[in-house]
């Protein structure tokens, strides 16, 4: 009826024109979009004016000059980062006459998480090799929680500055899992991620704003993982996001020791030690036995190391690989139901204790192809 409001009824605009309700709504929506777009443009220009980066900063090493004493449940050690971002002493970039330098890359097993500098294997090897007339310096480029992509990057960006005679690439079984299948050598010196669809469009129009939001999200996620608080609640949310069945989560929680959970909440124990069997129960199957998932990761790892080897050889730097074994390939105790990882759901296979693990066979073939020596430390562990 004429008394009922309709989206087609005429409304008189102040300038005398006639608009329908629908047209009014569309017009208002357009104004809101334009206003919002204008605000985004202003924000983007503001970030440009203050020098905000259009892409995520490239992580190369630690923060130079950082100092701390790490106190965990099982160890206490000091950390001192030099002016290049390495956990090593301050060194001149040019070696003294007669000094032979070896730059060593790897993850926490190279950096020496859990021990003081003097107790790291790199420092002990340095002491064994050095003589008063022929000093040898092993420059430690270890970076915890990293894989082949970062190892090549830290050598290219920092290692070469120390003018080493040789590069030693230390490989551990977890490097397989730490190398994402989509990682490419191009990303080693260029941190720009692959973007598609809407993400690519937004970054093309508002690169700095998109990057700032991405950095905020990453920082929030990191804060949740590392903050002292409710470890169990955090892991339950993470498990739900990954689609891990609730019964698997409950079984994992039942196997946890209360003292360990308290230690994680207090910041005295790395929560990843406890969460890994829940989040990636096939971790060692991928890294040691090279399961289907492990082979996908390995296919990305090998080109990354190959690129680093080529870069080193072009600079006149000799290259060698060393494989550092996991206890699941050397110690029967690591397969016991009393072993922490196994008790929490990690899958292992005692057959890995005999013969040559698939990861070693793959690395041997890779080293032969690249014409570099490989030292497998499994027999001496």
C-alpha cells in the first residue's frame, strides 16, 4: 500500500534530484568505500614517509650486541652476540696473517644451545686443530631453529665477510623438517614471499600497510608461543587449528608430567620439546626415514645447499658437509616407552639403529653429485 515504505519510493535530495532508497544506500556505500580507501592511502603514504619497509625484513642472524643468561630446567648458559649477529667473539673481518678460517653453519647444534661457548663442539675442534704456528679459527654461524635456507643466507650475507678458507655445513635430521617444500634458492637473498590472489592484489596496492599487518600477526603468534602462561590451553588451540583429533590431544595431555608443564609455563623449559610429538608425531620418520613428507622437504633442501656450495666455490671457499645423527639412530634408549618423546606419541623405529639411515644415503649421493666431502658422525656416537 502507499503507506508502506519501499526501497523504490522516491526521496527528494537537497539539490532537487530524486533518489530511491536503494540508490541512497548504494551511494552511501560508495562514499564509505572511498573514505576507507582514502584512509588506507593516507596510512600507506605515512608509512612510506617514515621509511617503513614494503616487505618483511630479511632475517639473517641474531640481533647484534644482544646479551643474556638463559636459565632453563636442565641448563644455564650465557649468550653474547657479536657485532655481526653471531654467537661468537668479536672478530676482525680480515683474518690475521697465517690464520685459517672455517665458517660453520647449522642450527642450535652448531650455535650451542644449552652450553657455554667454550663447551661447543666448534670451539673444541678449533682447539684441536690450532697450533701456535698455524692457528685455525672456526667462526660459528649457527642459528637456532633454522634450516638450509637460513644457513645459506647467513653464509652469503655474513660468512663471506670473514674471508674463510672453508665452509662447513652441519646437517642434522631436523633440517629436513625445518626446510619448507616451497623454499627456493631465490629466497635465500630475497625474502619476498610468494603471493597469489587477493593477498597479491592487496600487497600491490598497499605494500607497506600489508607488511606492517603481517609483522604484527607474526609477532602475536610468536608471543603466544613463547609467553609464560597456559601451555596446555595454547596447545589445545593449536591442535584444533591443525585438525588433530581431540582424543589424540587428551592422550598426549595424560602422558605429560605436571612438573614439565609448570616448567614450560615458567619459561624454564622449551615447550617445543613437549609439543612436537603431538604436532608432528612423524617428525623422525620424515627426517631420518625420509617418509613421503620427508622426501618433499628434502627436494627443497638439496637445491638450497647446492646453491650455497656453488656460491662458496665461486668465492674460492672449500666446502664440506658433516652429518650429526639423532639419538634415534644411535641409542636404543631413545626408542623406549620411557623416552620422553616416545611417551608423548612420537613414532620411531628400532630398525633405524641398524644399517645406514635413508637420510645418510640421500646426503651421500648429494655430496657425491656436488663433489664435496661428507663426514657421517653416526659411527662415533
